[in-house]
């Protein structure tokens, strides 16, 4: 936790996020918010913040609810399916609507294929673009996404839409300066990746955890039923505190982003170890999250450790860091929490979640943590 704080909070300005991520994501997600430093990062983040405030989030939730409700009904009718690809498809469709205002299914499906190729390319060992290879497919997917966004920018700058692209196109600082077209493309591609892939990972681990802990599934059902609504309004989300605990515990055990990269831009020292300038540095929340120094029975699923009475995550401000920390703390944190609640609320009301007896989820940790088998799940209608 101390190392997380030293690197992520970075009070002395020892580390660069841009240089840390550049070798892995530089060509795939260039100049996204995570790949900016210092005043440049602060400026771009400040310009983006209104798109993630309470009023904007409430509008996004209203856009998402009908598609979520329709999808949950279709899942219950299926009964048995692989949860990870199904939730990935849903979060992508939600991102395509909320971020880009895409309605044509053919466009949404193409965006899905392009994003899958783009994210998988970040794990490629061979970074020499060769047609048909993993990395080239990722670069080609990015080119198509950039063209799709670029052709919509002029219209959105002069419109009144509530989608994220429209808000980025109209965002202005106190001097009337706006994002350039290239900056809008770069930010939106990165934000769509961050929004739908990490939330997909989180919802998948929550679903699995609930199949293993029927008591928590019953407990959450009581909570969502108490709202008296088939789907939550924005003001209802504050009543779902125990879902927050389950989300945080799932992110503790299976953080979507298992390592966070930086590069030292000046020589520094941590706990007696010299870190020379130019050295690549990584912190591992996935390891910190399992340390008995901070967590009681750290390998056990125990959401109440996040309750106000126990508050184990308060033992150190960087013992729990699935969203990073410091200046680069994830801007979409509250969007992710809202989306998780918006899906779990109708899903738990509609069905009991289970897996085959004895099933244990096989997991891969990179590039985004996910089940290797897609998590075969069973939904029994209530």
C-alpha cells in the first residue's frame, strides 16, 4: 500500500504515466487521459469533468434503462448462457448509445468487433504491424473507430445532444477553448474502452461471487426489492449501499486492471531502494488487495469488510486501488458504479443466479481480467 501511494500519489513528481503506458498503449490509445501528465493532464481532465457529474450521470441512466431491462428479459428466457460475452455485448451497446448515440445494430456490432481487436492488441508480443496479425487487427480497428467518430464531430459541435461525444464537442474552458477533433477522437476511444471493458470484468466477477454466496444474493435481492421498482432511478442508487460493498469486494479480489504502469523521470528512493531515472515501474493492486496486513482473511469473499462498522479499506488510503489513485484516479468511477447497479437491480429481481455444482471460474489477468471460459451461468426465473 505504501508503494501504491508513493507511485500513484507521486507528490514529488517522480513518475510519468504517459511514459509508463506508452510502450503498451501508445499506438492503440494515443493521448487518452491515462497517457497524459502534469498540467496537460489536469487541463484535459478538468474540461472532461462536467460529462461525469451528477446531472450527466442521471441522463445516462435514463438512456441505459430500457436496453438493460430488455436484455435481462432475454437472458432469463435463455436460462443458460456464457455470462462474460453476454455482459460484454450489453456494456458495449450501452457505451455505443451513451457515448456515441449509435442506434443501428450493424454499427454497434462493428464497433464491438473493433474494440475487441483493439483491446486484445494491447497484449500482443509482436508489435510489428503485419496484415492479419493481432497487433495489425487492433490498429485497423482503431482506424475504423476514429473515422466513425470523426465524421460525427462537426454535427455534434453545433447540436444539443446529451451523449458523451456531444458533450466533449461542446466542452469549453474559461477562455472559450475547446478540444480539437483529434483530441475528441483520442479521448472517446479511450473512454469507451475504459467504460465497457472494465465494467464487464467487474459485473462478471460479481455474478460469479453471487453464485458462490447464496446468502449475499438473497441479501441483495431484499435490497433491490425494497425500492419497489423494476429498475432504479438515479435517486434510488444511494439506497443500494450493500451493492457498493459487493462491487468493492469483487474489485478487491479481481481488479480489472491488475497492474498500473509508470516510468521514473527523475532519480528517487523508496524504502531504501534507489530508483534511477528512466526505469519502468509497476504497482500491483492485485497483490496489495490480498495482503493480510490490511485485510482480514484476504482470500475470502466478505463484502461487509467495506461496511462503515468495519471499513477495512480505511486502514490505508491505497490498500484498495482498483481505480488507481492520485491525479489519475479513474474519472469514470461513479459511472461504473451506476452501471453496475443499473444492471444488477433488474437482474436480481428477475432471476436466481447459479452455476453447475463444483464449478470454479478459471481466470486470466491480462490485458483486462476475465474468465477464460466465459463463465457459463444458469438463470432461474423468479
